[in-house]
C-alpha cells in the first residue's frame, strides 16, 4: 500500500489521521503534555503587563540580554547602525509637563488589529489564533512593508547571512523578524525568556481572557495603558506606571 | 496525465540509485537505530518520495498553528541524520556536499534553501529523537 501512495491517497490518509487525533485529544488539556499537539485556538489571548515603576534600567537591559540569548540575535557582524536587528529595546519617555522620565522595554505589542498583517502581500505577517503576532518566514519575501506599517518600530530585517542559529529560532538573510513572545516556549507551557529574567511582579505574562490568571486579575485592579491607545489596535502588551 | 507516473518512476529510480551509492551518509543517530535492527520511518520508499510534502505540511502546522510534535520536524531530521567527524568530534553540516540531505538532491538537481535559516547541525545537548 505504501509503495503506491499518490497525492490523493496522501491527502486522504493525512486528513483521517488528523481527524482522529482531534477527536482523541479534544478532552485532554495542554498542561498534561510537554509538546503541543493541537492547533492553538482563540479561547486564549496571550498578553504581557509591564510595570515600569518596578523596573530599573538594568532590569530592562537584562530583558534585552535574555531575549538575545534565547533567540540568538545581536551578534550580526556586518550590519551597521539601524540595520542591526532589535527585537526588544529600552525606551526613555519624558513627560513634557513634569519632566518625569520613565524607561520601558518596547517590543512587538501583539495587536489584536495589527497593521503589519494588513499590509503584508504574502500572508507572511500573521496573527495566530491565540493573539501572538508572527512573521511566517517561509512566506516572507522581505518587502518590509510591515516594518513601515508598525507604529512601534518593532520589526527588523536580516541584512546578512547567518550561521549557528538557535535550533528553535531559524533566522536568515532577506526576511523580517520580531518578538515572538517566545512562542516556542509558550507552546510548551513555559514563559517568555525576558519575563523569566526579571522580578515576577514587574512583568507578568499570561492569558488575558482567563479570569483566574494573574495578568487578568491585575489588569482588573490597577490602572494600565496601551502605548498609542489612540490607534485602537488593542495591544496584548500593556504598561502601568507611565 | 500520463507523464506523472513516468516522472514518479524516474524520481524513484534516481533516489534509489542515489541511496545505493551513499549509504554511509545516513547519520550517526540513524545508523545506530538501523544497527539495532529497528526502523524509524515505517516505510523507506514513503519517506524518500514524500518527505518534501511531509516537511512542508509540518512547517505550516508549526509556524502558523503552533503544533509542536516531533514527527516530521526538521530539527529532528537534522538530529538523526547528521554525521560527526570522528577526528574533531564536530558535526558536519547535514546539507554539506556528500552529507545526508545533499547526496540525493545533488543527483536529482534539487536545491533547498531551508538551511539558510534552519540550523544544519544538532545543537549542543540536543536530544529530540522520537
């Protein structure tokens, strides 16, 4: 039977297998497995809450460092100036009236209505069902429209050939990249690298929809804001203390 | 429609010939499995013919839907099919000329760009085998 498998049989067998997988596994929760077997759904929306009052400048630097170590960016030899990839960076904001300066970590805000997805000509720029905004680099042609569209300047373009990438984060010349909320860890029930690195009160990661999650409960209690809330993008990353 | 069986037969022939000449490149981990008398892929002719489809299917499932099982994952192909240089104890790149993901492709003039982004050697401490 195997020797005569043609395209149509292949489609038949695979759809049967995936159907049976779906029925068997539907009653089992993610936490019982280390590795995710089912497609993500919109029952969850991943988000992050950053309390800038609890973050020192060194904390933010160490978040950037954690991201570089986890995802393997920052070692590009030939990229200069703003060619250098920046998945997360430290931003200083100043209140013009009072002169109060706050520092905050800025990365992809994982919008509900992401402008980068609207402008992408190949569907590479995408929003996963669970709210994580990603570049499907397999489809990315490197046009960089998404970089222009992003109000947070959160995306970068790889300008040079790379080797020794991280196994879980393939990266290559000619494609756009940005914060993935450490999707490879989140899918296996872990937290993003930058969140793990800092004080657990300062940066909270979790499911915005889940009333039992720490992030949902904290957002109900305290005053928080979205950066450029005026754009109505409904970001997944929220800030308090600014 | 008659050209399809012919193309298929040709490919089958080409891949089989390629296999016959280059058994040595199978990869350390895969060779160990083979030596123990076990099989990893249910059918060799299936994986030979269908691995492009399997890989592309898995690619979309993982990067767009978050499915992260080991089956047909590219990381895992690399893990099993990479060879170590016995002298230096370093891995050869799996797509280097003469290595597993390259011998057949050279014969049938296929070039793949996957390893421009994907790591072509197992990373340190990797143990993904299923």
